[in-house]
C-alpha cells in the first residue's frame, strides 16, 4: 500500500477551522487585539531583513511579544519558515477557558503554509492555508487560563500576519474535526472526530445520496456524548448498512447553553481493505502488426486498473542500452528561481515518463526535479530494474546542480545507493562531489541484479536544493543478449481492456503485458490511500499475419445472429471472435473456426467483434 501525500491533500487531515457558533444576541468580550501597525519597516512584497524577535528585539520592546524569525512587513509581520510568533501572557480563563482566536494571515509562498496554534502547554490546533491571498481564520480553542501565552509556529512555509484578536463569550463552541473512519467493512463503520471546544454533546448525521444530491438519512442529529472530559477523539459505530451503497457523515457540536456549531467537513466512508486481488489477464484481441487490445477479468473492490506493456529485445550487435531514461519534462510547475512544492513523499507517476519513481521531500522546477529536505534527507529512487546482464555492471548518468534562487554552489557530496530488491542495506554505495552549476556525472556500479533500485540521496546544505535535470541508467551489452524494458503503463483504466501500440511485426521484439488492480482504503492515520494488487499473470502477445484479426472482411466474412438464446457466429474462414458486455467487459474470447460457432452468455445485450467489425446483438 502506498501513501501519497500531496500538500493540497493535507486539507484531509489538517484542519483550519474558519467557523464557529455565536448567538446573534451574544456579545463577545475582547481579551486582546493587535494590528501590528507599529512595525512599518519594509512592505508585504519586500519585508525587512532584521529579525525583530528576541528579548532585546523591537517586537518585545514595542508590544511585549516574542518569537523567532520575525520580520517587519509594512504594518504587518512576516514569520519565516520554522519561525514563530508568541504573544504576551493574557487572562483567558473566562467561560471555562473557551475563547475565539481570529487572525488575518497569508502564505508567503504560492504553495501555501502550514502552522500550529498552541495555547499555553495544552491545546494545539493545526492550520493549513493555500497561497491564494489573505485569509480570515477563526478558531475556537480551549485551555485558556489566567496567564496564557499563544504561540503560532510555522511548520512548512512562512506566513504573514496582519491582525490577531482573542475574544471570549458563553455562546462559543468549536466545530468538530471529522476524520476518515479506519474501521469500515461495507455494512458498518466507526465514525470518529476530534473533540470541539466547549462541546457538551455532538449531533451526528449519517446518510447516502440520491442522484439529485438529496440526503437519505440513516442517522439524523443523533446525540453522541464523550465518555470523559479527557477524551480527545469521539467515536460512534454505525451498523446495518447496505454494502452496495456509499455513505457519508457529518457532525456538529452543541454546548451547555444550547449553541450549535457549523457542520464538520463531509466524510465519504471508504471500505477499509487489507489487500486487493490480482486480475486475471486474458489473451490479447484485435492483434495487428502495430497494435493490440489487452484484456483482463474484473476484480471486486477495484476502482481502476494499471496495465503495463513490456518488450524483450535481442541485440543484433554490441550496444549500450538505456535501461531507463527520465528527463522530468512532465514537471511544469515552479522554476529554478522559485520552486513549488507538491508531494512530501510518494510516487512520481504523474511527473515521470515511466511509473515507479519514488521520492521524499521533492520540489518542482519546470523540467527539473528538486530535492528539498527540511528535516533528514531528500531522495529519488528508480523503479525496479533488471540489471543482471553484463555481470551486473551498469552506469548512472545524471545532470544535476546544487543551488537556490538561481545561484549554484560546489562541494556537496551526493550519495548513490544500489539496492537488491527490497533489502534495507545497500549492496553498493558511491558518492559524487558537485561542481558549480549544472554538470554531467557518471557513476559506475558492478552489482546489478534482476531487481535493482538506484537511490540518489541529498541531505540539504544551508537551505539549498539539489536540482536534477535528467537521469539515465545504461548497460553495455553484447550481440545476442536480450534485455527487457517497460514500454508503457496505462493508468486509471476504468474498464477491463485497453489498446497498446507495439511493433509486433518485428520478430526481434517479444511483447507481454501484466495488469494490476487499484482500490481505495484508509490508512492507520485516517488518510484515503490507494491499494494495489500484485501483478497479474503474464500474457504474451504474438502477431501472426495469417490468422490475425486484421484479416479483411472479404477474407473472413461473418454473419452474427441469435438462435435459441445463444449468439451464433458463422464465418467464411477461421478468425478470432471477442464478445463484450455493454459496459466494455470482455465476456468471451475464442479462436473461431470457419462455419458455425455458438457462444452462450448470460448478458441479454452484447457486442461481438469479428473480422474487423463490431455487431450489437440482443438476445
């Protein structure tokens, strides 16, 4: 199972609460309010360059606040990545320590900002904002005491702050933070949510949706109470559901005064899977000299399929073979001067020509992959490669540079690790010392195997990035040797067939395909993630000009009819016959003979493909 964690997808697990409940007749009392007008140096676009935090800094001397990495920004403050803004001590004990914190904030960078709000040493809330201008954030918090400091710490990406205000009142109640159920089997699930400030009871809705979007309730305003004052996650098991129906839930909080919060975000209930079965790959159909259709059986729980075509080639003469080549041309976001962040860790399938590349702490720079770790190491790892030929000798050719904001540096040592299969310890490790600017480097290895991975590791250096332009893994092979390459992977296929282009007439090429099923499940930390089957059986694809379906109708004319509830295909010559459901699923695939061929199917309406034509038949 692979966890894919896009920065934008953090909205599924990190909550910025922009709403709260307040009776129209209730007046909130302001505890403190600050607009930072006294900090006039610099501007929003060009902040000051002096850190004004610290016990002797301007921030402390002017308003009594503190922090780190804090800069003036023309009547606003900039808190840089990893920095924090810390208030003075305030009395927030009224109304049992419940208060509303309102802020006007903006991400410094276009990819957004992620920060935490901490009340004293107890309550912590996580806030994620995108990079689209100023945001008004309102969070209802608890844990206020007679002497309380509030600390806002940047976890990823700097942020600007224009205004901040704390208010208290008897009507305040927080919005619950609903989470993806980690226990759901189709007929039951356990709804769960984090506690909300000032909540005395929760109101749970569970429902399905009609085609027009109307809700069909299983539970409506079902009251759920926490089992103790110390319970931080509230749960309610829901049973008796239909396994073929999709369900959703939302929850609200109600305080002791009867005030009700806004709804939590809506959660779509996903069945939790431990594994998903592999498809059964079926023989290819519509085989021509240049293309064919790959087929497979449907798998329960699969939302889509990935089909991969491989080609084994035999060399006529000695040659250097590029086993895999990647130029990252599918990366179009960001630039060398201003990178953009995407996934924190995961597979790069949307950004590479060959699937299976894995990364940790990457960034994007329009045609370049950047490694930008903010803790630990950043890395990029190749897919599994067969490097057993040439006694395991191969080379990694790479063009790369270390730099930041358009400037480049020399001296850093980049590590290259070679792994055999899923072993945790490298079988071979090499290092490269970088020169200034983009340069070509070649790293030689001698211990390649049938399932090798090459990993490039960068630990970061003074907030610099490692920019990679292209990577080529190559081997020198002798005449007569055969090697296998992945030709193409087609992803997110919703049906049970797809078409590949291939040079099937070239007898030096031997093609085969495999299929994997893709389902959805929920990880232990309540994220919706994809789950993949093991690959299917292998299907070899062979083009035979004498019997291929590419025969013209005149060579194999067909008559398709229905007799006795069965499909009857009458042929003038031998030819393959494929029968599909209206949904595109392959039902039958036979090598039909000249004369009468009878096919029995359960479906009432089918599509019969034979001799280059398709026939719709109703039984």
